[in-house]
């Protein structure tokens, strides 16, 4: 791994900015910064968002696991629990549909000039994050309920990662064929 | 350069691009793509500036310090990158209302801003509660095959789809 590079703080801040610029460029070109497209996805009428996410998963997954095999990258799976991931996921989902953007796509929406994102959603997310920070000490019990930790699917089934990656890629590609054949 | 001026790229190419980008975030920065922690850090910085009290005594900000980090710069980059893309294609436009919203709720701006604000509060709470968003869980976590992220993304969409059908 490029440990020395990872430790260079200023360089990393610049890398963050440059990689963010590429991400924002891609999100905008994909139409993912648009309320209409995100709501279209949640109403199951426009599958742009899922297509973007799942093709990123296929390409990203193959590359990251190759890099990991070569010793050039390490994984950073997030920990989770029923109380954390399911409850938080549902609150997030409701907010996703009401707001019509997520934290990444709202940044793209702001960049392309959506003022509801800038003056409504952004301020809301900042306040919501602050509310959570204040609730955090009191939520420790709930957040740890049903703990399953930072395990990955191959670790859970105790199999070689490629035994999961290859079938998953196949399922995703078949899913793409299916939604394209449905005209979505 | 014509391709950069296109209004829309195929979602498959965009997704593949994001996948390749994630190789480089892991390789060069040892970071998965993620966004929502940057909002929490910003919130802490704003609270600090408004109250004059350091938030580092709060449990949450001990875990996620209220400071500018890689991910914060990444989110700033998203705004700049999207702006560049929209300018190149002539899509940049200051706009208060999305067309789907207009078709359903009309032309008044205030209800949309209020709705976006309230949705934003829920999203801010939910993203930090679930410890990730559509980027950190939905893309980076799922491509690492993290169990937590596959669970999270299922519930993001379950909550989202249900609510979207209630609204429209």
C-alpha cells in the first residue's frame, strides 16, 4: 500500500478535492443531481439511479478486490446493527423521498443551480446532523441493538470473496437486461 | 471535447466511471467514497462558531471531529465538478422548483423549500444514525460487500419508495 502517500495530509486534502470534482462531474452528467430523476427512481418509473449505483458496484468491486489481493488496498466496511442500520436506514429513506436528494446528489444539485437544494435541503441536513450529534450519547443502547459489526458477506459465509463477486456481477447484469427489456 | 458538452451520459458509463474512481480513492487515499460525515463535521463547525464553545467535548464530535478532512474536500469537489459539468453542457440554471414538484404541487416556492428543509433534517438524522448515506453505504459499502451497507441500502430504498408513493 502507498502508506507514505496516505499520511501526507495536505496532498490528501487536494486528492479529496480532485476526486470529488470527478464524482460531481459524473453525478451531474448522469442526471443524478435532479429531483425528478431521484423521485422517478423511488416511484420505480426511472431506473437511472439504480443503474448508476449497480454499475459502480460491479466495476468498483472487481477492482477493489483485485487491489486488495495485490496488497495495494485495504477494505473499510462500516459496522452495523439492527438498531443502527435498519432504523437509521428507514429514517434516511423517508428523508430521501421528502427531500428528493441525498448528501452526495444534493451537492451536485447545488452545483447545477438548484436553489431548493441550497436553501432548503442543505440547511436541513446540517441541522439534522447536529440534532443527531446531540442525541448520540442517549442513543447508544439503540445503536448497539442487534449488533452484527463490520463483517463482509464473504466473511459471513466464510467463502473466498470471488465466490460472491462473480455470481453477484452476473445477477446485476441480468437485472440490467431485465429493466432494459421492460423499457425502464 | 464534445463529449464533455453532452447533457446526459449513459448511466452505465457514469456508474462505471464512479467504480473506477473508487479504485483510486482506495489506492491513493485509503478512503471509500462517502459524503454524509462531511455534513456532520460542518454542522459541528457551525455550532462551534455560533455558540463559541468547542464541540470536542461532545461524544459524537470526539468520534468525528468538527474539522476539514479528505471527505469534506471531496464534497466541496462535488459542487465544483457538477458546476463545471453543467456549465459545459449549458445546463446550469438557477431554479427554485423541480418540474415534477410543479406538476404535483404548483408554482409556490415556499412549500418546496419547507419540504426540502424538513426532508433534509430527516436525512441528516438518518444518515448519521445509519452511519452512512447513498454514497458511503450505497456505493462504497456495497462494493466492499459490507453486510451493514447491503442492509442499509435496502432500507434506504424501502423507506424512500414507500414515502414517495405517499407523496405522489
